[in-house]
């Protein structure tokens, strides 16, 4: 199909809410997330949706089959979870509203991604998360924040930018080197 590298005619850029935090470094509190949301007896589905062993395994198999690379993790390698307050997570739990405690407040997951074909790696210049902190600064009213990836034009090194803001579904292009994808 279209996802496997053999079925594609040109490089792929896949941007949006994929709802999977593939590694422990992609969640603020890995052990806590692994203890949440019992989903039945299927062992690989135990834990917080988006961070179960089964989802993480399937996500990695998609990357392998499609020869895709997580642009953010490529430019920002991490083996341990970064501080919960920084710009490292694309989803944040809501603060308490009409109650003293909110279960997910102060927690974060990196579940929105910009995946690119391996052949685009030489063009990858930037991959950023545009929101931060438990106060959800830059989240624009959503529990997800925008992400940005910048690929340089192979010939003249000018930029091609793809930005995925939250809570909208559409896409557009200006016909030139800039493509905006919204999710």
C-alpha cells in the first residue's frame, strides 16, 4: 500500500495526532502511565492508551515498514523522560476544574508526530513542539499543541515548513515550497 516504501512513488511526510508515545522518554511519567486504564486481559494493551506495549510495538513496525523517521526524536534524542514542564510533550492533561485534583494534570505525552521518509533526512532542518508546561502555554485551547518540522529544499537550501496545529482537519498548499498540514 501507500505506506510501505515499495508502494510509494515519492517521499512521505505524515504529520498529526498519531496517539502513540513510542518510548518511555516520550511521556513525563512512564511508570505512572503504564499503570493506568486497565484494558482487559490482552497483556500488550495494559496501560494508558497511547502508551501500551502493543501500541508502541505496532507504531515502530509502521516506521520500519514505511522506512519512516520520527523527525523530532531524530533531532532531539532522549533516553530518559525530559522535565515535565518543558516543551517536550504535545499533549497535556487538563488542570483541575470544579474539583481539587485532576488525574492527568502535570502529565504529558508526545503523541503528535512528524514522520518523514528516510530519503528526506538530509533535508530535515528543524522539528519543534510549540507548546509547553502544565499551564499548557501555546496549546491554543486544546489539550494538544502545534508541532513544526522544517525541511530544506535540496537544490537551493530554502525552507519547506509543515505545521500541524491542533483540533482542525484539513490541508493546504500554496503551490510552492511551503506545505501546511493541519490535524
